[in-house]
C-alpha cells in the first residue's frame, strides 16, 4: 500500500514532454528508459528500447543500455531513476515491478496510458528492500 508522501522529483518540462512522447511511441507495448538526477532535480533523459521478451507485459532495459547510462550518470555523479509505462493499467508498481525495484533501489516513475486518448499521467514511487511502496510527488518545472 502507498504510505505517505515525503519526497519529490523535479522534472524540467522539456524532459517530461520527451518522456511522454517516448511512452506514446511505445504504445501498445510498455516503453522504458532512465533519468539521471542530481538531488531532486532530473537533469538528463535516456529513453531506451524495451528488451523484455513480452514487451506488452513488462519492460526491461538491456544490459548494454544500462552500462552506457550508468557510465554517463557517473560523469556527473548523479542517480538513476527508472521509468516505464503501463499501457492498460494504473500507474502503480505491479508485483513484478516491486520484485525488481526492491533489488535495484531506483526510484520508479510509472506512466499510465489507460485513459487514452487523454494524455498519459505519471506517478513516482520509492520501493524499499522489503517491497513496501512509498509515493512521492512529481513536480514539472516550467
Ligand atoms: Zn510496470
């Protein structure tokens, strides 16, 4: 269950719009990518291919892409945020998402496209090693 809101992620409007375009382009499959952040501020977007075997059901960034992204984020001592889309369901981590997230420790931003043609919307979650989910706030900086 979602407990309380006590963290936020600031996404520049330009990057947020790129993420929306990326998840729309992936529809009806899940789309995924990573963000590099410094503190609460997102500074870079890394849209990737979805390497999952069933991309309509799950999303995975390939090892090759992950290594490339990590190396780049290291250059500015940033942190990685993972983002992906749920084409048909709520922007909330699935059981499988939680299982992956609790090992990775990344923040998770999830877009839902369930109300198309209305625009996708996003939520952000922190998932701890025990699998408990905390929701934060996404602030879009104009
Ligand atoms: Zn998911």
